C-alpha cells in the first residue's frame, strides 16, 4: 500500500536538540510540534509565521518553552498547589504517526500522556490525556482530551496558552470580546469590556469567553480565533516593557512581537468522575 501523499510530507526533526514533528499541507502551510509538552512551536499559514517563539526560549527537555502553544494542565498559573501551569508542558509526550483527514483535507497528529510515578509524585491522580493537532490550509486546531482513569473523582483547570506573532502589539486590535465580563489582573478590577481590545503597556485580563469567534487584526493580517464552550474563559496577555525585561527567556523588546490569546477553563474547577472524559479546543484560521 502506497503512503498517502499528505502523510509523506510530514517529517521528524529536531530543534535545539528537542525531537519535533513537522506537519505540512499540499498548499505549503506547516506546523512544528515538539514532543516536549506536546507544544506547537510554529505555524506557517499563507507564507507567514503565525505563532511567536522566543529566541531566548529554553530547550533543555525539562523547562517550559516560551512561545508557541504551551499546554497548562492540570492547573492554570499558580491557582493551586502545583507548580505554575501544572506539569503537562514539562514532560515528554508520545506521538502517533500523523494521519490524513480527507474530509477536511488536513493532517492530524495525536500525542498522548498518561499518569506515571513522575506525575503521581506531583499530583496523586491517574489520568490519560491526548492532544490532537489538525493542520489544514489556513487552519490550526488544537484539541485536548482528558479522561479520569482513577477510582475517585478529581478536579483540574486547563488552558491553551497561545502566543500569537504580531508585527507590533500596540497596533493590534482584538474584536469579539465586546460586552464580555472581565477581570483586569494588573489592576484587580472587574467590569465589562467596552470596544475592541487594544494594548498599551502590560495587559493581563480574563474574559468570559464569547460565543462567537474573535478576530485579531494585525496590520494587513487577520486571524479568526474560536474555542469550545468547555473552555469558559479567554485570557489576553501582553507582558509590556517592564515585565518583558525581567523575564530571562524573553528579549526585552519581545513583548512587541507577541500577544497571547488563550482558551482557558480557570475560574471554576472541572470535576471528572472515574472513566469520565472531557474535551476542549481552540481553532485558529488565517483570513
């Protein structure tokens, strides 16, 4: 049986010593996915890089990688007793061979992680998780599936911490959050969003996720961003000049080239009974 042409375009490679899988479409779009953290590091659509990866990111096989799409599981940020953003982004995942989705004219890569002595030493629960990445023409979809494989109920939070590449963050405009309840983490203020989101200085806000897709305008470039209802919050984050200069794995001016638009479930813990599944996704479309 001859291999499918779309599958044949995918390849194994390394980036700064870390094993990665590169996915490609017939139209020339690509995605680079690290096994460390099941993290998307690059997405090129229409000849343009759409994700930001810090040139100072650490690739030691233990630390979180700054940029791309890190996975926060089973805890978001420091909202709990676990290390910041949990442990899934710091562990090696196992990958299946990429498959072609002929209905969507896309390539799908599935990576898996399950509980082990390493994870139980941090979080005493059994689980299995799968991250499915779908690459199509102008399309990237990242979907997390989690199942409780223990005998007792446990709870978690999660996020797809997407770093989007922008030409100049101060010139971007994010539409679709108008009227959504929000919490400004920088000023610790609650309110409703009025108008499009624009960035001036440090920005860190948690919004109630909109029902309709959002649209990010970056000069002549636009992205449509949507997420599943199971991820009830949208986090928009830009570190600004002061914080950026204090982060060792981000250039001092790195904040100008990125904007995080994250699909998250963080305000309420997700309870999972034994054998119960959960799914959440974010989808990006180049316009």
